[in-house]
């Protein structure tokens, strides 16, 4: 990553921290869902989405660290469903969370405190990855 991707040292756009917190929450939420849905047919798809969010965490954490900022290690996870809920209810809640994450990335594209290179990274990697999760979850809902 070139230094042109890094805005002024000590000036980290709040957008990056907000996106990272959302991705950390997603990882924790998917891990919780996987623990509750152990053995369900949806497991492989949910596990892959969790891996995707973990990759996004790494990218965002790297951007923050390049700014010289301490990146949060975790966030208070908001469980999307209680342990006794059925697969369809859990996956619907995950889909809603994913849709909110997609919108957060789209809003970030309009944040002019982010460098053009960071916005390009969001558009080509982070947003694209999140957008692929929604139809996967919708398909799981249709199957349940």
C-alpha cells in the first residue's frame, strides 16, 4: 500500500473506525450464529461469510494502523438472534445486518475525508464482498 493511501498522520477519518467496529461486530455475530446453528446445512455458507468479514477486519485494521491509530480489537457484539430461534429467523437478522453494512460502505464512498485510494479499496473489495453476502443469505432464507 502506498503512502498516498494514508491521509495526514494523526488524522484518521471516523468512517474507518466505524466500518471496523461494524465488521468486528459482524464477525462476532456470525461466530455466535455458527455456534447456535452447529450442524445445520447453512453452516458452510455462514462460515464463509464470517471469513469474509474477518478479511475485511484485517484490511480496515491495517488502514487504521498505517494512520498510527490503535484499532479496536473487538466490539460489544449485538446478537442477532436468541439461542432458541430457528435458522430462518437467524438468517433474516443476519441479512438485515448485511444490508446495513452495505449501506455503510456506500456512505463511506461519499466521505471526502477518505483518500481516493481508500474509497477505491472500499468500492473494489470491501463493498463488493459485502454485497455478495445478501443474496447468499436470501437463498438460505428461501431454502428454510
